């Protein structure tokens, strides 16, 4: 009910009486007053006048379905589930995926208590200044062809940031978003699959949006950066998330249509890995080489110093730059 009242207030963009709202929704004026107070508790600024009624003034920067604009017919973000706090958006997304949620369902949290990145690393996401979300996908693809989805997701993120904020980011293969050698965000892709068949894919994305330097734990302050630190001002999380979801819809359709080369070309434009010396670490083995390109299936092609050209799949492998980027 309160969201219906919010919709009416936003559409009017002027004072509207409590009586008119109550008639439109067939509820009492007391119920209208109660729900407006709940909206105020949610952070909405709603002016009231005993003679004029209520007027919407300002929305809080909460990345939920009330504030994220999704084009009609778009599947990515058609259902957005927002939480004040959760252990991990990926964990919850996998849970509802197993229960049969729709393709394109998005899980967003203000805080994660056990956010994580690749290879089991912890991801600091315990403040509401970031954008922490996961997308449930149900692609008709083979498990071995899925790595390009991570590359497509990183393209959607960096292009949305550039379009929305004018900030140009880099991408470290396969999933880190980099600015000035520091980490802005990351992508964690997980899946449920059987031989030859994918049940679902969950793409988890974390972006440092409005943190100040002191928000980061001391041990990562030299490695982390936020959009606010780059821009010099607070950014709208809901606007940026809406842009990312719309961009993701476009690049994901490209994945399904087999436009891997186009996606990889776009990814390469932002790459901080291609052409750089890297160290490949896998279990007890290490290789030094130069990252040459990305194959059509998303694997990183590295010309190693031992003379062997290796195609690297993300999995549990670490690829670290030797020239300053993380």
C-alpha cells in the first residue's frame, strides 16, 4: 500500500490531499497517514500541510525496486528483492534460484555480513555506501561456455559507470574493476550445472560507491577506491544500478546470440591485463608471462617465459600483474 501511495505522490509532483489519496486507493485517511509516516521512516522526504495535503520532495538513495528505473519488457531486474542486511546476496540468489525464481531476478543488500570474492576471499561489504547485488540467470548454454558471462558482466559495469558518471575504469581479467591501480569492484560468478546442462548462473557484483577512505579496513586502504573518492561527490546508487542492469540485459543477449567476439572486443578496450606481464599461480605452480589476448570462450591467453602459450580459465587460478595493478 505505501508503495502505491508513493507512486501517486511522485506522479502528482504537487500537493495532493489525504482525502484524494484515500479515495483513489479505497482506504481510510488514517491508513494514508500511517503509510506516509512509514515512507518517511524509509527515508522519503514528504511535506505535509493541513490545508493542502501531502507533497513528495525527495527520495533516499536506496537501490530497491521503488527507485530503480527498468525499461518495460526488460527481464534483468524485473524482480528486485532488497534487504537491509544479508549474509551474502549470492547465497540468497542461489537459494531462490533452486526454488525456481525467474530469470533476471536481482537480489540487493545494503550490507553483507559474509560477502566474498573469488577463491574464497572476503569482500568488505558491511556498509550501505556500496552497491552489493546478485543476478540470477538461466542460460541455455553448456557449462564450459559460461566464462564469457563474467566478461560480459564487467563490460556492463564499466560502460554503465562511464555513461552515468563519466568515470573510465579498467578491468583486470577476469573480474576486477580497477581505477588508478586500485580496486573499485569485483564480480563473482557461481553456477549450478549437470553434465551438458546449466541449471542457473548467479552473477554477484560488488561496487564501492560512496565510501570515504576511512570506511575501508586499514589493511586494504591502499588497495581500495570508491566512486565518491574519484568523483569528489556522492553518487546515486539507484541510478547507477539501474544503468548496470539495463547494460547487462544488452550484453547478456549478445552472449546468448554468440556475439562473443564483440563482447571481448569491448572488454579489451578497458583491459588492464592485455599486453602486461602477469604471474599465474595455480596450486604449487607459478608461471610468468605476457597476457596476449582473450579467447572466444573467455580464457586468457598468456605467452609464458618457458616458451609455452597457455590458455587460462578463471576457476581457482590467480593472475597478478607485475606492474602495479592488483
